[in-house]
């Protein structure tokens, strides 16, 4: 009732709270499904985002990622969006590898 009194659309309560709000939901849902799960839910990277959420130092999380052979630039990406599949530009792992 409070939402109606303030002139807000109550149908927003039926939407998925983990997805961004947008006018063209059908198209964006299909695009997200094709690209894969959000980074925070991706089995390969979920534990690292969880470590950050638990306030572990970022350096410790990066060290663990490097130990497992993963690109630390993933941590700079939006955890709510799926991983594009290619290498992240300007990653520290690539810089350290050198020519």
C-alpha cells in the first residue's frame, strides 16, 4: 500500500531482485542466459567474490587466484554480469608473465 500511495509500480516486487531492472526484460534475459551465469555465481569464480564479501584483503584473494592460475582482473569486473569468455584486458597475470 505504501508503494501505491507513493505512485510506484507494485509489479516490481514480482521481479528477480538479482537482475537489473529494465524495460526490455525479454531480450536482456535471453542475452544473459546465452552468456552464462553472473560472475558471483560462476562456479570458477564464486569463492573469490565470497572471500571479498567476507572482507578478506583483496591482495590475499588475488594471491589465491594466481595460485589457481586465474586472472585477477576478474575482480575488477561487475560480479552481477556474466563473464564475456575472453581474457580481461590489462590483467596483472598477463603483465607478470611478460614476453
